[in-house]
């Protein structure tokens, strides 16, 4: 393996060289794109399997994906560029060069939420915004857990130097030696997997629409608030780590709403999926009456 590109986890006895792309004739497909696409695909498959439990038809969900993804990519790019403005202010066209990297997950989540809101407004009676946020937030955790491994391939989003058991070795061309860092992409991926498992089972016992989405915001925000503090490539606003501050604030806000909703003792019969079921049952009754007349 080439020492300049190899990534090692000495305590785990693992060494990989992710620098090579997949070549198909003159076409090169980079592993980062493959990983992101895999995360999106698995998230959509999962959401399709569970969408009926939230009162959403599979066809409507797939239509929603076509609406959500462009919003997510656009906002992920804008979020990054806004907080790295010095890099782009003298060449605004470079903002469009998304293939050169520079996407922020929090921007993507915000964009996806906007896309869901737009889609729910367009679909109106067919799609409930809070129910859609519930099922897609579970998909977010799948996509984020897998997508973080793209950071490994790109040798990015790692943390400060460490000698911990999970340390990741990268060759430093300036010092001429391999140095070891926190694999923060790994920490976040594991955190998201745990969150997905937890919310997957809790979602089957949800009391109101939006509960799972609030759980996602609280869980992801809590983990990101700590993990972001280890990173060396955070986006800053003055002396503030933007994503860390956003994660902490969103976590506290989501927990506050969850506690408030718990005190209100919501009625599960008001879930969108149950309202849809009652509406369909009423239609069947009317149809039977009309046929018997």
C-alpha cells in the first residue's frame, strides 16, 4: 500500500487504501459518490417499507424524494459556502463547483426539511407534514450513518490528535510521519446507527405526529454537539463552531417540545395514519350503501 494514501487503525489491525476510483473505460466513479448514493438508496428503501405506517403511500413518498433531494443538496452547499465565504467571494462561480467538495450535513438536513414542507403543501390532503418528517427522519439517520464513511474515503472530517484505542493513522506529508487522530466520522456513524435502532422501535409506539422527528433532532443534536468539538475542520462564525452551536440549541429545543407534548397527553387516535384509515373506512361504507341502493 502507498503510505501517502493508506489509512490505518492500528489497534484494530486494519489498513486500507481508499484512494483508487472505480474505472469503467474513461469514466471514473469515486467511492465517495458510491457511498452517498448507497446511503440515499437504503434510506429510501427503508422509508418505502414503513411509509404506510405513517399514512403515506409509497408512490407519494417516491415523488417526495425527487423534491427533497435537490433542496438538500442546494442547502448543504449554501450552508458550507456561507461559512467559508472568504474562499468563494472572489470567484462566485466556484460556488457551483460542487464536485470539488464542500457540503455540510446540517445544511442538507435543513434543505430536506424545507423540501418536505414544500412537498407536503403541494400534496395537501395526501401527505401530512409531521408524519412525513417522522418517516424521513428515520431515513436521515440511515443516510447519515452510511454517508459519513465517505469522509473516510476523502480523508476529511477527522478530529484532533489522539492515542486512543480507536485512533486513525494518516500520513502527514509536511512532517513525513504518520499521525493519529480521532475518527469522528466513525463516532458519528455509530451514534446515528444507535439512534436509528432506538427510534425505529420507539416509532411503533408514537403518540403523535412529529414525535419521531423531534426524537431525531434531539438525538442527532446531542451527539453532534459533542463530536463536533473534536473536529479540526469545523465551520466557524467568529469563535463559535456553527454546527456545534446549532446542534446544542436544536437538541435543547427538541427536548423541551418533547417534554411539553408529554404533559399534554396527546391522543394516538389523532395520528395521521389513523385519520387516513378512518377516512378510507368511511368511503368504503358510503360505497357499499350506494351499491345496495
